[in-house]
C-alpha cells in the first residue's frame, strides 16, 4: 500500500495514504508524548489533557460544540493516550474529509482548557479509574508493567494518580501542552479517499504556525532483573487473572518479527498452544492469549489468562512449561506456516478501514521516523525461521527473568514461587 510523506518547514510530518476505492477518510493526529513523559507530580496529566482538548477551543468555545459538529458530520471520532503517544482522530465519509480535518486540527492546536470544565471532568476521570479497577483482565496488565519497571514512568498507570488529577488546573494543561505539543513531535495522517494534493495544502496551512522546539525527553528504562518476580493482588473473586512473561527488547530490534511469531505460536489464536492447553485440554480458562509488547526503549513477551481458581496450581506451571518447550523443541514447519498465514490474515483484516491504516502508518512514522508497508511487514513475517524462534527462546526464557502478576484470592507468594521453581 503506497504512502507519501510531506515535511513542513516547522518539522511536522504529514503522511498520506490515498485509497481511491474507499468510501471514508480518516484524519489522525499523533504526538509523541504520553504517561512516560510525565514527572511524578504530573502523573495522569497527559491522559487528562486528551479529555480536555474536546472541551473547548478558541474557535469552538462552547462545551460539547466539538462533539456536536463531529456527530453532525456522521463521524466516528475518539482520542487515546498511551505510554508513549497520544492521538486524536475523526473518520468520515470522504466528502466530509476537509471539515473533519479542520475540527481535528482545531482541538489539537487550540484547546482552551476551560476552568469549569476541568472541575467537571475530574469526576469523569476518577470514574474511569474506578471502572478499570473493576476490570481485572486489564488491571493485571498494568500490574505487570509495575512489577517490571517499578516506580518510574514506565511502571505507572496511564490514568495516573488520583491526587494529581484532583489538583490539576488550567496551568497544568497549558504547561504540558506547550512542552510537548510541538511541530517536530507531531505526525498528521490522512488515509482513505481524498484529493491528496488539496488535503496536503489545507493541512499545511492549518499546522504551519505550530510551535517549534524540542520536547523534554522521557526517563529512560534500564532493564535490570536477576531473580524471579511475583506480584499478587488480593481480590475476592471467582477467577484468577494472570500475566506471566519475560523481558524482551525494544521495537527497533530486528528480532521483533521472530518474537511476534513466537508469541503467536504460544497464544495467537484458537489453535495456539496455550489456548489448546488451558481451554481445550484442561478446561481451565475462557480467554488465553500471548503478546509481544514493545516500546521505544524496552519490551516484553507475556501470556495472559483468566483461570479457574481450583485449577490455578495446575495451570501456572503448565504455562511456564510451554514457554520453556520452545527452547528445546523446534517449531515444526507445518505449525510455523500456519502461524505465518494467521498473522498475515489477521494483519490484512485488521487494516480494512482507513482508521486502522492511519494508525498503522502513523505510529511507525511517529516513533520510528521510518515506515514499512503492509507488504514489507508480511514479508518479514514470512522470513521468520523455526531456528530463530528457538534461539530467541533460549536467550529470553530463564528463571531469573520470569515475571508473574496475578489478581485473585491469594496471599501466599511463596506457594507460587514453589510452583514456578
């Protein structure tokens, strides 16, 4: 899939992916900042700011005006904050593309952070925190990051600290916006059916006066572990939610495609090893998966599952055994071919919409300053070798690099150390 890149004089990058046969267009703007760029006293500000950008701009000062206009275009719209980036997008019928771009640019460039809206939104953020506290499937992943990285930004929750949220004010948002929402840290992606030349011209006009400068860098992650780590979060529940895995490497490492295939062998679908073991053979779980989660300066591979309480002592060593089996037994060519085909299919199916395509190309440009196409990605997957998976497993999977977090009615950490010994 072809794309074009335009760089404005101020350093802002515009990626266009024209799709003449499409019926929609997505305008997505990404900025390279998120929770990992926060100081301790700012924990949660990046995400809170994302909410506040929809609460009023200089051109649209009335609360809900942004939402009303976008919905009036028939738009699918949202925003998101991660550890390393924040994004705002609108997906519309292609003939509404220019209007959608103008609104997305306005909320990104010109938020006013009304004081009265800040106070109201504090309650919304706190309720969002409570909602996720009641979703142990998600919380287990957050605890896993905390276990790996401790009290540095990489180990803190994206939603932040409740005390920081309650103390936030207009100056908090203005300062963060001025520090990070800079032209050189911003990528605009336009994907779908469009008049490409006209859209680039309009985008150039809208973003040409963005502030320039260099953002404050994030605190670097230094991987360090010399013994098994376990974190139990006691919760009276009918199911145990766990994440078990190992430290890996960053998103720039060429072995990332091998790691992607390795994770898929373990938990990439209903025929994967862990799914077959925990659900089909043991009847111990409903959801089972394994993912490689890679960032700009760290990464890990981990299995996640919700396990029957009465089968937890059987399931935990069984999961570890499946990781370790990859060290000794080469993945057969037949199984590897199935994994590659599944990865190729899910990749292509996941990129059917202009919004997914915008995200795929945009994140690469933003974080890596380089883009591989979907065709190149699929070829990299096809090039993965069974021996490469075995070599990588031998490098990563050792007991002194093993990590386990679990939410459930458990307190005895020693028992689980014994199970994993």
